[in-house]
C-alpha cells in the first residue's frame, strides 16, 4: 500500500508555489516550433518595438552587430507559466506532465515572438 501511495505522490504531486523553475513546465521543442512557424510567413517584427526580428543568432550578429540581441526572435508563452501553475496546482488529477502539456499547447496557450523577458 505504501508503495502505491508513493507512486501516486510522484505522479500527481505538484509544487505548492511556482518557484520560477521553467524547466519543470517549459518545452524547448515548443519554442523552436513556434519560431519556425512564425518565420514561414516571411518577415517578423517585434510587436512591442516594431524592430525586425531574425530567426538565428548568427544572422542577428551578422546583420546587427552589437545590437544583435535586440533582433533575435524569442518565443514565449502568451499566458505566463506561473499563471498556468496557479490555475491547476490544486487539481488532484492534473499531473506535472499535464501542466507542461497545457503550458505548451498552441491551442490553449499560444506563444508569441518578441525580444524581451520570458513569461
């Protein structure tokens, strides 16, 4: 019985507070996919600064020199991971894997491209 309870705890227990540990819920694969998808349509501009963004770091460095970081596209969640965690942390039937899937779902929580701080 104790082994079954331990296994359930490993599957369903979530941190009570979001600690800023993006590795638990973020998906690098989803970021790459979002960036690739955005650039299929051609030129991409930062929605905040309106600066043109580029997909690859080496292209940004070649085109923009010391200001390359202002032009390198970053994909991030439109709804912060912390908010997704807060929404589902007390749901006994939602696993960390379910939270990760929800946080990286294009349908529920699409990502946006911009140069700036990650959510």
